[in-house]
C-alpha cells in the first residue's frame, strides 16, 4: 500500500520482498474468503484497537472501511457485506485482487525484487541477502513493513527485532493474539469430540460478552468466538497465572426459566434425557458440561441451571504464536512520530503489524495495515519534500 501511494505521487519505488512471492499472508487470509474490512458504524470500528486506537485513529480516518471497499473496486474487485457485518470480495478470493494490485504497481514503474531479505543496517544504508549475494542499498527514505511474529513460515518471523533493539529502538516482546488456548481435556473427551463445533453460545471475559461458536480441538479451544476474547484471556494468564472463559450454553433462556424447566423433569428419567428435554442440551454441549463439572448429574435444578448459564472453562496457556492469526507487541509507539517515522532514525518509516497494536478478527487487522501503509507513505513524501528544499 505504501508503494501504491508513493508511485501515484511519481516517486521511484523498489519493494524488497524476502519471500519468493509477494503477499503470502494476504493470500492465506483469503483462502476461505478474504475478510477485507468491516461494515459496522465507524465509531465502533475505530474503537476496536485498544490502547493503540488513539495513535491509529488519524490513519484510519484517512483510509477507513469505505475507502478499502472503494480501493478494491478500483482494482476490479467488488465487495459485499456478509451476515456478520464482515466485508468480502464477491469472488471470495484474495488472488484476483492481489494480481490486479501488483499489475497496477508494475504499470507505474514499481520494481519488485523477491528473495531479497533485509539483514540489518549498514553504515550507509540497509543490507540485504539476495540470491546473487549480499548487497547494500541507500535510498532517500525507507519503509519497513516486516510483519509481526505470527505465521512465520509466510515471512513474518520477527527476525528484525534484534537489529532494531541494537539500534536503540524500543520493541515490546511479541505475544499471540487472535489465538486458541490449551485446556486439560480428558483423553476420552479429546478422542471423541476434537474437531466438534459448539454453536450458539455466549462467551464472557473481562473484555466483552459475545455470541457465536467455537471448536473443540485436541489441545483446547479455537475459533472466532475465542479469538474475540483472546487478548483479555491472554492478559489474565500473564498477570494472574490463571484465566477462565465463561460460557452460557443456553443463551435463549434465563437462569430462572431454565431451573424451572429442569425441575419439572421426572426424577426417574436419565440425566441426559432431563438435560435434553429441560435445557435443550445434548451431544458435545452436554459432554462439555460433564467434562468440566464432573458431579453435574448430582446437582439440583438451580445448581444445574447456574452451571449451564456460567460454565467456566479453565485455560492453561495461549497456543504458540506461530499458530496465532496475529500478534501483539512490536515497535513501541513512543519511538515513532506522527508520520510513522522512527524518531531516532530519520528517513526510516514503519507500518503494519511490526508496530505495537492488536485488533480482533473481522477485517480490522487488514484495514489498519493498509491504513498505516498509506500514512507512512505520506510521511515519506513529506520528509523527502522537506529535505529536498534544504539540499
């Protein structure tokens, strides 16, 4: 996106890409339908970025969800709003948009050099490892967009962190975001229900209350409902050493009505029959209740209803960062100016996930990456124009 802005402004741009092809994470994000942005009210949208929201706000104001859709349309990709409010290309793929985007850049003279991996600073520029050997380049300005630490096999391996720290640039340790969590399932539950979805539940954490679904994995829990709470749960684990995700397994019924319905069930009926007829629970939901509350069958109607409406899932740890959709941590905002330039490295700009921010899934991550790329590029233009007046 930075190359897009700079080439439109008439600058000569070279993109140095470490991988054999461009935008591998972009393509992976679109593998099951590219969630490019979100259609919710902009005030709500811009409030999804936590503590970093204030710093990201100017970039998002300049390039928000409607701008993302217009940009995609200009490249021949129409979009639609899904039932969840998320925005997708009508073709439900990332590759047509990416091909059109790369072609538009090349048509404006942008040079793309793949298998050129940045390996740190040189006295007079930036070092790269290339198939032809090591090189040093000395541009008028440079922009780093090296990603965070999730999905390292796609290129964002955080190898750059030591080089920036050695240069005196503060970088917060990376942590998993939008991730699953480990749970100590019994072997029987794991063998029988790993891969099973749990639908139509409400999840509650310190951060929010949301309705949706998630999946039981061999390790624990995964899925969009879990990712919505991942930051709060991860922080609880770090700060307190423990965390519970609370689940409401019967969101359509109040606790009192649920207790009354359970109390009406015949005492001689089996526990599974009482739960199915009184609470509408069976299959994996009932198995989850049994797994987490071993004495559940001996509880009275009121206690049963309380467990169903607030089932605590004890979490052990987040899944490894290499599995996470995104990462928290990165370059501290205090060392970055309002133009996305590193204060201690004039002429060097940064953008995207290498900055210290996080957001839930739903198009927020991609929109903010695009927006920071544009903002940083505009910062490059201002910096070059300012310095050219004094040369």
